[in-house]
C-alpha cells in the first residue's frame, strides 16, 4: 500500500474535481490518499490562493501530486524536498514549463509511478539564508522553508526550485545591491533587483530578465541583474559548489522573494546567501520526451507564468 499526498488549488474547479477522482482511484487500489488544500486568499483583491501549509506533513508519503498551476507546484516543492518525496505536476491547460503531465495521462503515469516504472528526473534546488536583517513575512508558512534538512550553518533557510530575488520595495525607485562570489566582491548594481536561479528556474524570471537558459540537469546556478541602471547587464553562471551573496546597500530597503513568494523585508546592510542545497528534488515525468522538446514547447507557446 502506498501513501499519496495531493495538494489542490481550490480556486481551480477542475483541479478540485480531479482530486476526488484520484482519491477514489487510490482507495479502490488500497492506497491511502492524503489531501491538502490551499486556503483561499482575498479574491476581491485579485490575489491567488495564499494557503497555509504549516500543518502539512508529507512524512511517510510515497508520492506527492500537485493539482493547480505552476504556483501550486512550487508550494509543494519545499515540503516534498524536505521529506524526500517524488513530485508529479498536472497541467491544467497552461503551458507552464514545470507541469508536464496532462490530466488525460495522469492515471497511467500515476500507476507507473506507484509501480516504480515511471521516468524520473532529479532537479537541483537552491538554499537561501539570511544571517540577519530580515523581517519575515506574515504567516511564516513553513512550506517555504527547508525544515527537516540540515543547513551547513544550522540556520533557518528557504528552498527554491526556480529562483530567489532581492528586489526593490519602493515603486519608481531602484535599490542598491552589491554582489559577491565565495566571499569575494563582484559587482554593485543600482537596479530593480538581482536574482539567482537554478537550471530549472533559468526559463522563468531569469529568462524574462535576459538571462541564459541552462539545461535542467546542469549542476550550476545563474546570477542575473534585473533592469540595472548604467551597469553591466550580463548574467554570471556559477558552479554548483559556489556561493552567491547579495547585500542591500543604503539608503533603501529591499524584499526577498523566493519562488514568487515574499519571504521577508531586508533592511540596508542585510545579506542574502544563496547556494545549491544538499540532495535534489525528484520529479515524475510523463513519456520519453527530452529537454529539447519541452524547451521548444515552452518557448513557442510561452514560458513559466
């Protein structure tokens, strides 16, 4: 018997309906479904579901399924990574780069995954720490953190499958950011922000900011400035064993955003350290199509939203 965790975005009616079908399918086969739902945010303000996954627990699960968009999938990533549980993302019509499995192919892929015959892909994830100067965002949802996995410094840290961004908080005004590699000073930017992306995230915000596309299996990171003013606008590709640091310079504060979600506000003088996390995220694939086809599909029809 297998335990399957299912994360559902309740705003998507089709996702909620499919979650019930999956649960029934699993129970008929004597498996145990464990369903989690994102809590709706204020829809009057046009916000996507914020959710509160601090009580979600994937311990003992054999597989985790994301039913929603790329945002829902990214909410599941830190939980699955910490519990070392493979993840399967279902595509509900948007051509996101992360969601490969179509609803029509779900049950065949699910059956192969539970029998150990599904294709798997390991993805590098990023570990982000802030030694000081961070005011954490409201809610402190642990689904954004790497709880359960030891960080080299023993600090609290955040997990990113796509990217971390240190960006401006004041509309119409840039923020001053200095960067360093392995503790050695690199460049100082006046810009909208600086991001560090994984190979998976190289096709998301990094690509929009003019950064390069990295093959998903490449052991590397890429650091890219966002709309720099009168500065070098080229990206820097880093080895997986390197460490990137972004420091907020006076006079303006900044905000730390991890996979599209605010982790907290950064005061002038605060530093954000990004490195490759230990281990990896295991992703279930559908079919035998490789990186070239998925990349062509994403670039032809639109990259991650």
